[in-house]
C-alpha cells in the first residue's frame, strides 16, 4: 500500500481504532496513546501492509499485551480516588464502569479474545488468526471469559430495569 494512503487510512479508521483501544485499555487517554504509538510503529512498514486495519489492530493488541506484562506487578492508579463521595447515579455509567473493571480483571488473552470477538464482531477464525492462537483456544477463552463476566456482573445495576 502506498505511503500516501496512510493519512487517508488514519482519517477514515481512527474512530474505529480508538474504540478498540479504549476497550483494550479502559481509559480514553491510554487508548489515544495506544492508537498513536501503534500507528507510529505501523507507519514504518506501511508499504508492505496488505490489510491495514487488521495489521494496526494486531499491533495494538501486541503493544497492549506488552504493557500488561510490564505492569503486572506494578501499582495501578485509578480514575476514582478513595475518598469519592459515592457512585455516579446513572445506570449506564455504572454499567460501563463495572464492565470495564470486570474486563480489567481478566487475563490478557481472555480480554483480547472478548474484545475482538464481541466488540469488534470478528469471527472465531479471524480472532484466532489475529491473536495467533487456535480456534479452539478462542472458543474456550471466550466461554470462560463470558462466564467470569457473568459471575462478576450480577449487581443491581445489571438486573434492574430502567423505567
């Protein structure tokens, strides 16, 4: 793909990449950093890229996995200070926070499988190819991940109906 198409690709697909990065990181700022650094890495090899969206998405997953490994034993700062007066009153915000927290508690590969399979709506085969694992691993990781999320997300916010 010619280098001149890189700018056009970024303009067209930036929102999609940012959404995926947000789901992988759980933070708007970290997502922006992940997309930018992944695009910088991919830009060097742009003339050899056949499937740009898949290539950049794979670069983001790889880079995020590297970050997870580095931070595995590090202290993690959160957006919520401990002395915050209480939860946000809207159900949607609470659901998002609890879902992101539940996703954050999953192992790296399991989280990547769930994000790619269900948010990115990739097939099991596409997810397996992107992550370099077997289709069976995708199925088992997705099944276990969904079971864990169901176990964690059983609070009132998820079971209550909005009037």
